[in-house]
C-alpha cells in the first residue's frame, strides 16, 4: 500500500477514535460533534455564510442546513442579512450560543487534562502536520489537475 493510502487509512482510524470520544463527552451535555463544529466555527467569526461554514466544518450543505435550523430553534444561532450583499445570509452566535460554546470548550479542555501528556503532545504534532499538508496539497491542486 502506498504512502497516501496508508496515511488516509490511519487518519480515518484516528478520526473515528477521536470523534467517538468527542461525541461521548458532548452527548453528556446534550450536544453533538456537528453542533460543536458549528458553534466553534461561529465563535471565531463575526458572521459567516453557510457555504463558508460548510467548508470550515466539513459538513455537507443539506446536513448543515438541518443542523443550523435546530440551533436557531434552540436560540444558539441566528441569521442576519449580510450588509455588504443583501442576497447573502450570515450566521452568528446568540449570547446563549456563546455561553454554550464556552461551557463546551471548558468541558473539552478538562477532558484533555485526563489524557497522558505524550498523547496530547502527539495530537498537537498531528494537528500541525495536518495543517501543513492541507496547505501544501491545496497549493498543488492546479499542478495535479494540469498533469492529467
């Protein structure tokens, strides 16, 4: 098996393991991994479109749309017309959404403290390497497509 296939397989296995642990922690508070990704992405912006949010979270637009609808009903997120382009809608956290995000962040931070230090260090390394690889591959997309 080549390096790409091996890396993809191992990263998928790590993703499943971390997502399962993540999901278990969040479910205690009545949240899901998808909700966390949305709240965390929105907490880092002053408003974002559904398309951008989909790219940031890795969630498909149909799934994200249903998830955002539930977050709006639960008063965690609200929609606002974009001042720059009135055809677009921005998503933002409500004050309650910011509070829930803070509580979930604290929960996840406490859970991280239960992991062995060497595991936390390795996860930081994986995150940094992953960002570097994504940047490199995104920059090489054109070269790969042109070579076909």
